[in-house]
């Protein structure tokens, strides 16, 4: 499996950058590829941000074939870690090998983006996009461990 994490802007916090580096390195041990892409922050101009996301996805051929794009959005579906792992596993069984996770800026996504891609929520709570990018990387790493029978995730 290949994973692409597309984020708006770079974090100003070293703990976020350190966390991302840590989880991406760990994902690479369990997956074919893990890529982090930081896009320019367009502030409140969600249309320009949507264009930047679509261009980045197209460049990586994530808008065609067996790829799945998840938008992190408060309106999205929430999963337990086990459910999320099962979802990724089921998609892989259907031939999906490339996954993209989009973390927008402070103003969120356009309605067109929400209608086009799968919405995923990390929680009923709202997180800053800096924190959300680390959380989704950790959850992908956890899901890969669950799917491989690894010991990282401790189920009850």
C-alpha cells in the first residue's frame, strides 16, 4: 500500500514535525510508500486551496484508478481504530493500493471537495489542522499494525 498525506501549510510546531517524521518512518516499514506533501496555505480562499489539492492529487495520479481519497472533516464518518483498519483492509481487498488523506486549513474544504471524496472524522471534537495531521498518520500506522497482527495496538 502507498499513503500520501496532503496538508495545508507547514506546522510551526517542532513537536508536530517530529511526530509526523516518526509516524511516516514507521509507516514506511509496513507499507510500500508514505509521502508527506505540504501545500501552500491560501487562508480563507477555499477555492484556491481546493485547486491546489486537486493539482497535487492529479500529479500523483490519485484521481484515477484504484485510489481512495479521504478528506478529514468534522462531518465525516468516525471509526474506532479497529474499524478503520478493517476499512483499509477491505479497500485493499477490492484492489485499492493508494490512499490519500487531506488535511485542510483553518477554513476547511469546499462543498465540492466534500461531495467528491470520502469524509473521515478523527473525533466528534475539532482539532487544529497541525494536530490532525499527526493523528491521521498515527492512525494509519496503527491500522497497518492491526492488519499485520503487530503488537503496537493493544485490543481489549
